[in-house]
C-alpha cells in the first residue's frame, strides 16, 4: 500500500468589517469577495452606532468598500488602498492562511 499525501484546502477565516456611522440609515459591505453585490452583505448597527458584518473568507487579498446611504465610503480604519478602474480607491484586506 502506498501512502498518499492528502492536499489540504485552505480554510475560510472569520473576518469582521465595521464602520462607526451612528446617524446613517443603511450600510452595505461590498467587495470582490461578493462580486460587489449590494444584496449579499448588508450590515447591522449595534447599540454603539457601529455597523458590523462578519464574513467567512478564504485566504487571499480582497478589495472592498462600504455603500453608506447610497454613497461609496472607504474604511477609515484601513489605510491600505488600491486605485480601481473608476479612478477612485478601494480598501484592501489580506486574509492570512494561518
């Protein structure tokens, strides 16, 4: 019998996105991890006025932004950005494999 090495697939990691914006009505998390779809990751506001959304992402590099009451907004707590095809900037997050 030969021992076959099993390939391990990378495991998804829990990532929590947050935005302090107590006076807005709606915040949606959009990025390349959800094909920029506004219906996939609506965020919920906690009692402190912080909007949060936890997602499970595979290791890798992702671009994202928030849609706040119909207007794009970058993550003020993340200074990692990349210019997008529209000439504005997206935030960048790296999800580690370990």
